[in-house]
C-alpha cells in the first residue's frame, strides 16, 4: 500500500466521524453561508473574520485579548434575556446598549467594529456574534462549541440587568436566573468566561490602578495564561490567583470570589480537572449562545461538510458566457494532498438534442487547485483539518446552457472512483451514488458582475458638506448590470436590494428599483442587458433580481452578492471535453471494476470517442 493510499484511507476514516445526522442537500443557502463563515472563517470575497482573532490575538495599542472581548460581547448580548416573558437574548441588541454602565469599556466598541461588515441578508449580526464567541474559544485552545444559526436581529435596545462586579450575590443569582441559568450554571459561566482576558484600569481603577506615566491602560489578567484553560480555577483553588475580581483591594467589586464560593466551592472544585472544565465549558457556552427570544427557532447544528460545492453561477466575462463553481474537500492536518488526484467537473446541457446528457456529457478539469491555509479558521484547525479547493471556470454556449453538474474524483492509486452528485452520502466522503446532481435552476435572468461596478462617495447630507471631518459617512454607488435571455421579452426587470451591514446599525437598508434597457451593451450570446444605479449606505449589498416575462412567468435570481464586481479576478476558462453518453460513475452504476473499465474502453473505440477518466484509470 503506497503513501497516497494510506492518506486517502485515513481521510475517509476521519470523514466518517463527521457524518451529519440529517440529509444535507445543496443548495441550502443559509446553511452554506453560515458553514463557510464558521469553518472557512471568511465571507465570499475573502474578507476574513477569523484573522481578526486568530491566533489568540491581542489588540494593537490596547493589548487587550481580542478573544476575551468577543466572548464578553456575546455574553452581554445574551444577558438581556428575560426567561419570565421570553424576550431578549442573542438578538444583536448589544450594539444599542454600549452607552450603559453595564457595557462600559473600549473592548465593546472595538468588537462592534470587528463585526460590522459581516452581517448580510442570510447571516444576522447575532449569528456573527455567536460565531465570534466560538472562534474566540477555539483559537486559544478551548473546545469547539456547537453552533446553530438563525438568530434574528432586533434594531432596538434590550432590557437592563447584565451582571456587574459590584452586585451582591442575591442580585447576581437573580440576574442569571432571568437569563435561564441556576446558581451552579452561573458559576460555570463565570469560570468559563474568565478563562482569558482581565480587568482594565480605565474601567475599574479601584481594582487596577492606572500607570500615571502612560496613556495605555493597565490590564490585570484573570490568570497567568492567555489560553482558554482552567488556570483561572486551579490558581484560585491553590491560593495563587492574582485575579482582581477575587483578590482586588476593593472588596465590593470581587464578584468572581462571591460567585465561586457561593456553593462552598463545590462546582469550582470539579473544574480542577482540565477535561471536565473543557467539556463543561463547551456545553454551558453552547447554551449561552443559544439563548434567543421565544419566537426564534434555531437551525440544526451547522456541522463541517467534508465535501462542499461552493458558489455556482453563470456569468459574462470578457464577452463569454461562463459557468463558475468550486469543490472543497477536507484534508487531515499533517498529511499532504495526493498529487496524482484528478477531479473532474461534469455537466448536462439544458437545451438542444443533448439536453439532460441524452447523447453526450461535457467535462472539464479545474483551472486552479490549491491547499488552503490551515489557519483559515481556528474551528477547523481545532478539529484537525484543512481544506483543498478546486475551482472551475468553463465556457457555456447559450443555446445549450447547463441544467446540472456533478464531480468525479480519481485518486489514481487503485481506489474506487468517487462521485459527488448531491447525494446525502457525499457528506460522508464515501462517493456513493444516487444523487441527482447540483441543479442550475434558471438561466433566464443572470447578474453580470464584471459588467457592474461600484464607487465610494461621501454622503454630503450626512456630513453636512464637511469632508474634512473625521468618521465621514460614506455611501457606495452601484452601477448594476443584468442579462435577460432572448425570448423572455420582459415587461419589467427589477430588484430588491438589502444591506444590514450598516455602520453603527442605525437601520436596515432596503430598496426596490427597476433596471432599464442598456443600449451601450450590445446583445451577447442570446442575452440583452439592463442597467440600474443605486446608492447604499452599508457594506454588504445583496440583490434579489426579477424578470417578468411576457408569458406571465417571473424568473428570479436570489441573494446576489456584490462584493466582487468589475474587480473580479479574471481566470481563463478551461478546455471542455465532450464524451459520449454518461460515464459509468455519473450514471449511478456500481463502483467501476476492471471489467467495467475494459468494456468502457472497448465501447469508446467502437464509438470513436475516448473517456478521459478511463485514460486516467488505465495510466
């Protein structure tokens, strides 16, 4: 058995451990978007949330622990929950509560700035806050906290009642009770939440005296390590702690001491075991981020997908209609990607004599393939994986278009050919067959990002004409282009625009507007182009585009992102190979055997065609 085979078998054995307990089918828009942000750490244009906190970073200037600030931000957002009436919880209200004494400190404002650009129509800022808390714990060596999505943002402040250091024990117990936690759980939350971070002199000078010779705040940490570990507990139990909320001179503010000893140190003693601490913290912090208003239902757990198809879109690039997609696979850490692996994109025509692959199948190899940085997300790193991504760009004839696609992977080591065709089994990494492919639901109206553009402008009304002021309000002016297939003969082409990534989250942005026929763009490959201009005060504009046809049908493309427009990197499309009929793998037959290969070779010669996949298998 060669090294490549060992790596493949090892990969599959690990992938089987991640098998979801539900039937994931692509596309699953909310799941796909949340999974990408959590496990790849970034949004679709490459802007990285994870890089702000990983690896266990301190802030430039303040030297505060960013992970501690992110976890504290999540707790304070949750702490508005009132279990008696079901209001409050993780709903993003924290951004309107930063003027309160219970939310005092520069770390809150800096965390708000960290998160500001990441919410969109599918990912709420409360979900961003929850993901931030999970990344914060993982990047400092803590457990991976399960994540469920679907939190719904409010646009107003929530109730008061977040615990403060000066509160007595009865007040603290009542505050946590209203959040939904009993006394034992309160102790666990405090012990887990104070695993890293500390107290600043700017916030509590009676606990941490400031340095009179420096403008930089003094920080006294809760324990002697920057990691997410139980040192805050073991140092407390041994009497060696310097935690200012335990041994601070101002006894009114030693809230950790009041909490830890509230049950005679029974709970805190159980946390002296590091594994118990990690497991209990995972569970209690998962409960914390799942505290939501009573009318909100969260999704199932968003688990890491071992096989994932990324974006899939038709687009016009340099005068050519192309189809773009990607395939993302898991690779265990400290193993290399099999250099002999061949991954192939296959697809069926939508129109013409070969619609549905009735007479032929089109195939192409990736235009790029590369291992992703293992530090892409601290969550995936903690799970012991990194990604290898294969990207595809292929030319598409508009008179045939594309109806669905799938992938085949040959490790070139004698192992069975694997097929990824939107079967639930794809998520197990087993390549079992039975899926129906990844569908392209419509090609009647398509957004044209490389023909669109955006510029940033000062909002003269908001800035009152003063462009020399700091913190200027900036708007983005978009020129948007969409193509409509000839024959639709639209009576109207229009869109609904959304943006919730608004600075300071003053209010969500939503606008409806019409596209008009654009005579400066001549018709191309059976499409006519329409243009619209819109101003947006936010940072993540998304569109739902509609074309109302003369036949009474409405065609639409939903959740169109505008992060990459005329700045989209151009990649030359791959060459397309046409093969006769469907390959054995693509037609859902049994895993290819030697006899099947010989039969396919013989058939290929009789038909005057040659299946490139057979070629790879025989080489």
